[in-house]
C-alpha cells in the first residue's frame, strides 16, 4: 500500500528524497564504472571489425587486380543462365554495389544496339543480347548502371570496373 504523502510537511518530503539520493549515489558510481567497462569492450569490438573489414576489402581488391574475379562483361560473355542475384558485385575500389536503378525490385543491366535500349533481367536474357551483338550500356553511354545498397546514389561505370563473385564465395554462411 502506498503511503499518503498529502499529510507530510514539505521538509519531511525533501529529507526523504535526500536519503534516497544518498542511497542511490554508490549505485550510480558502480553503474558509471560498468558503463565505462562496457564502452571499452564495445570500442575493442568495433576496432576488430574495422580491421577485419579492411582486410577483407584489401583481399578483394587484390583478387580484382590479379584477375581472380571476372568483370560483369566477362560474366555476361560466358554465362547463359542464372539470376543477377546469384552474384555479388563490387566496383574497382572494393565497394559493394547492385546492378540497375536504386529502388528497383530486381537487378538489371542495359544493352544497346546503338539505337535502342533493352533491360536484361537475368543472365539468360543478357546472353541473348550479347550473342546478338548488343553492347552493355545505352546509346552514347557505354557501361553498367550501379547503385550502392541502401542509398539512392547511382553511377554509370565501365563494364571492366564492375567485378563479380558468387554469393557463396563472398559469404560462406549465406
């Protein structure tokens, strides 16, 4: 049952509040110490993750330079089936990208015959355009439109600057 404070004088209420604050002080000191320890551990985890990400990006860029990873142009030239979603894409700087326009439900790449443009929705369609002599890009704008995941930022990059790897090679857990 809650105590009725209406009958207590202001001085008594203030005295009780000061007693409670005094009892809380050691707990606040301990809580501050624990938060400091937690923050140190969180900083160490972030540092380790950053180092791992930097190492992974360095390894990815080395694989690109050594020719281990094909470009999107090479993938289209040799692959006749599958989905664009079966692969992970990176620009030459190592940043992850998706093909096509930001906000699109599926990844696409544009092909042109010099006058008209068509969007390939999968590798089979891309292989048909490629076999018919169409080139990656739009009339007067060769390349592949990419966007950075989670952003509205898009770029048109040369086809030899977009590298491909199967999702299983990028992230064995997925």
